């Protein structure tokens, strides 16, 4: 498993993936994209990750890899970078695409308005239904304002607003499961990788 290691909470994702039995490679150069079966794009600052992806020459190969079916899990800034359409992006900010959603960056306000809440996650029902609630941390988080026909809802706030979506092998979460010790999204992602 690769973790895009340009900026953000790379170490937390690497630790969780290793805990789940995966072998982890930090991805910083285009050639490393060919060495991984799946990629996590961590939370952090999407404008910085976007800029560093151009500087390192990763942007175009990564776009192509995602379009070509590389499984990708993006959290928070990672969700922003996967969005097909972005609102309130930074000056000149672009995304890699891959997820047919419209995302509003910083939709919940400033860092001090960060919060934790339980989520409604239809995809984790079944085994997860009798399990503990899905607890998620929102840190200067984005919101999914529209889900296009190619994508589906993965998780919502109790009021129904969408905070995670999936399009085939591409999963985007507005929150940080890795910071509350919530392993089920990473497990779901590893299952997607195994099936691909
Ligand atoms: N607000 C950040 C951005 O625009 C995302 C915050 C996060 O990843 N926790 O990229």
C-alpha cells in the first residue's frame, strides 16, 4: 500500500495500514506509483499537496493512475483532491479527480470549529451494524455537497449531509478515521484493493 507522502498525516495512515497487516510504501516520486496496489491520500492541506504534486511531477501520473483504476482512499484534504468539482478551492487549486462529487472546502469553518461525531454508514452495516458506532473527527473538514451519478453515498452526518462517497475503487472521506482509531474504512479499502 502506498501513502502519498508530500504533506499531511502520512504517519497515522501508515501506522493504521501496518496494524491491519499491509506493507506500506511512502510515495513521493512518480516511479513509486507503479510499485503499489493502492494509495492513501492523507489529510493535511490540499492546496499544499496539490502544489507539491506538481513540483514532484506526480500530478499527471497520479491523475492517470486513478483514472486507470488504481484504488485510492482519500481523507479530508485527500477527499478534496479526489473531487471532480471543487468549491472554495485556493487560488489556482486543482484536483486529481476520480470521484464524481462536488466538494466544498473548509465547509465547517475554522480549525477551532473542529468536532467529533457519530456517523451513519450504510456500507458498514451488516457486520458493523451491531458493532460500535462510527466515530469521526472533522478537522477543518470539507463537505460533499453533491454526489453525481457515477458515485454513491458511503457515510452521512446524523442530519443527512454527505461526508463520504465511493466510486468503484475510489473512496473519499471528509473526516479522519485514523485519528479516532476507527479501522473499518481502512479495512473496507484493503478489501477493495484485494478484489481489484
Ligand atoms: N482544510 C484542509 C484543506 O483545505 C483540509 C483539512 C484536513 O485535511 N484536515 O485541505
